[in-house]
C-alpha cells in the first residue's frame, strides 16, 4: 500500500509540473538563431518609421496596440527618423528589457499613443523573424527595380502567412487550456486515490491490531 501511495504522490507531482508544450526549438532555430545581428527583437518590419508589418508572436504583435501604418515618432522619449530608428529599437539589446514608443496612429484624427514593449530573445521567434527579413529583402529589391506588383504580392503572402500562424497559436492556446483542465482533474484524482489508500492502510492496521489483541487474550 505504501508503494502505491508513494507512486500516487510522484504521479501528482509530475502532472502538476509537466508542460507538454515545453519542447526544444526546431533544428532550424538552433542552427540559425545566431545569424541575427541582435540578441533581441520587438518584431517590427518598418518602411521608414512606419510599421509595415509585425512578426506574429513577437512583442509588437502581442501588444495588440500597434497596427500596420502606424508611425513611430519617438523611442524612449527621443525623436527618431528613418536613419536611427533601428538603433533606438535595439537599444541595450537585452531580452526582457523595455522600450517605450510614441506612435501616431493610422486612424482618423492621427492620435498619438505611447506603447511599451518588452524585447524578446531573437531565437524565440527566429524562424518567423527570418521569414520577415526575406520578405523585406524581396520588397526592397522590387522597389529598386521599380516593380510595383511584387510588393503587393509579398504583402498578400505575409498577410496569409500571419493569419495561418495566428490560427495555429489560437489552437495551441485552446489545447493548452484544455490540457490544463485535464491536468488538474488527473492531479485531483491522484490525490484522492492517495487519500483512499492511506485510509485503507490505517484500517488494515487497526484490523491487524484487533486480531493481535484477540489472540493475546
């Protein structure tokens, strides 16, 4: 019985601490995470100081406060232009550090908003960031040769790809929530079984004690 109790305790501990979604980065990420010139990222594609796109799952996208077409006017209180905005966004280049953006919204009235982002380690979204950089290179090359069609096609590809990534993330979040509920239920059952086994063990001890006392009489 004691072995079963110990097994239930061990199982309950594993169920509570295990995260099935915590897996190593794909091979591509491990091999190419050092290809980027910065250790951190805010996940923004720029056209000058205007937001052209955002990496799905990156800090800018996760904030739900920025949109395509928004113009970044200041970074950490300092006015920026197309020449120095990237340096401002990189900042101290420490994952987890914050950067404060003053943004002119691409909406009627062009209101100004302040958005604070937390820089993310480049390797976390290395594959998506690399894809966006490739898309940006294609668009830049098309502009150089005065091709007006390719940039539009690239934008459509990015939108479709981003939509697919967003759907995958939503499904993963839903799966994680359902797993969490199942995890709690299984943990509770394991604790209940453990408690029942302890009661059974105590009953057996009392029964055995009674038999010993009867024989002694």
